């Protein structure tokens, strides 16, 4: 999705049960023996807030003309949206299909989605850490004829230990003949800011190995993604990797600094103090300013590489 980083923010009741709010007026309890909510599994900090996302990345659901054409929502479609975020795109798709379920791990973004689109009758918002999609109790096998994801899989697939399980979950969610349609960051995505973050962390005494490990993104090549999908049983019908320079938001809390603080939050968390984090942000912005700025108007552009695919079950 939208942008993009999807992390768990589950709460627990007094009996140690993990609470997953469906945000549809109900609440469900998933006991700790649910593989998707085991205490032994990491539950990273939820970095996302609607205000920060709106300031730094609200362009994400707007740049979706082609992937929506590939999805081609129909009035009879039942769709699952993985990493739905604040629901802007999910609600738009809801107008064109029978029903759509939005899965996301950010409580703040899901609350924003519910508040903004509570009058949309055919959408359900569910708190799900999609890294554990295959074993999630919220996933109904064979329910959907389309699974969709925009600008979220490069966060969800970051962990190598759960990567193939996510793809198997998408496969199991589909009916026979159903389609998995997605857009994500591809190989080379935002490579300039990525390199600048690694270098700035190293200048603050972080080892290059630790800096690389802190990276929250996974940007596969077109061929690698195709091979992984085929490994779980999909047939890739359509794919495209393209370079798409993208203008950053302007205004308070936006721009390059806002983008780095939101999208690069996990990089910054390896540092012990806000002073050091601020120094990294400043270095990244100073290094990139003249590289990504259009001199004629001062606009800032990052080198996005988008990977789009349609894979059939």
C-alpha cells in the first residue's frame, strides 16, 4: 500500500490473549497458540500514523491508474486488499466490486480507514499482520476471486523466514482461477536514499552489517518475483518493472525529511538517541538535496522502481 510499512500492533487481554480488532463493530480473540500471534514472534513497533502518512506519502494511492486497470474490479468480485493502510484505495475499489476486505497491521491507519469510510457498506477492515497471512485466523481459504496489494508487499515480504508463507497465503485465499494483482517496489527502488541512509548510519558508528539488517524493505527483480510466485503454484500472466520518478509531498512534515523519518524509521531506530537520529536525517537530506531536486522549481523527486504483476491460481 500505501505506503507501505505494515507492522503488528496487537494488544493483549488480562488472560494473555492477543486481540485482533476487525474494526467492523466486532472484536475477536486469537489465543497465543495461533502461529500468527505467538509471543515468540516479533511484533515490531507500529511506525504509521495517518497524519504522518498523509503528510509524506499521500501520493501513493493516487498513482494507481495502471494497477487498477490490471485489477479490473467487477461487480461480482470478492477482493482481499493486503496492506490496505488508511483505506483510500480500498474504498475506491469497493465502489466497483461486490465486497472487499482490507487487511493491515497498523491500528492507527485502520482506525482512520474506519472513521473515513464507515458508510461504505461492502468493506471490512481487519487487523492482520500479513507476514503471517498463511496461518492467520482471519484468512478464509478460497473466499476471494482476487487478491490485491498496492505499495505494501515490499514491507510485508522483508523477512526471509515468512516471505514464501505470505505468497502461499495469497494463493490459499483465492478460488481456483483467481488472480493475485499487485504493485510493489522493485529492484533499484529509491536506491539513492537507501545508499545515503546506509552511509549516514555508518558515519554514526553503526556497522554496515547492522545498517543493512535494519533495512525494512524488500525490492526483488521481476524474474525473482516471478520465480517465487511460480514456486507456490501461481502462473504469472502479466508483469512489468518500470522506473517512475515520483515527486515528494511538500508542506509541514513532508518533503524529503518527512519521507526519511516515516519510510526509514527502522533505520533510525538502531541509533540510541534522537540527536543521532536527527544527524542521520540531516546528512541524508544534505547529500540528496542537489541530486533529487529539480532546479527550475525546487521540487524533490525520488527514483521509484515499480514492479507490477498479475498471477493466476
